[in-house]
């Protein structure tokens, strides 16, 4: 599906913070993208905000529209990047950044 067609459906997910009928504030979406990017950077991926959604871009320039954070890891897989966000090395790197 092209990005435009995908723009007309917005699936309900707990990461959106409640009632989907109420728009998630843009600042919250940007905060979520920034947090996800700290994890995704290890594999050359970048998440950006686009309207009420996210766009995940790979190192080659391919991109996938992501409705919510629950769809993030399958989207990374679709870009050919197998990624485990609970990998011990990823967690250690994030903890080191925080210190």
C-alpha cells in the first residue's frame, strides 16, 4: 500500500495513550519518535513523525508508514532489518547513554 492510502486508516493501539478519536499531541509523537530513535540508531534506522503516524526509514532510503509503536518492529523486519529491542547489547548501550 502506498503511503497516501495508508494515511486514511489509523489503528487503535495502547501506545497512542487512550481514545484514538482524540488526536495524540504532536509533542508526544515527537517524544516517542526520539525515544525509539535511541534504540533504532543501532541498526541504521530512523523514525520520524508524519501527520498522525510515523515513517520508518532504513539506511538504503526505503521507508514504511507505521501507524503506532506496536507496528514498529514488524516494519523494521519488512525493511530487512532483524532487530530485537530487548537485546542485552542494546539495553547496555541505552543504560550507558543515560549515565
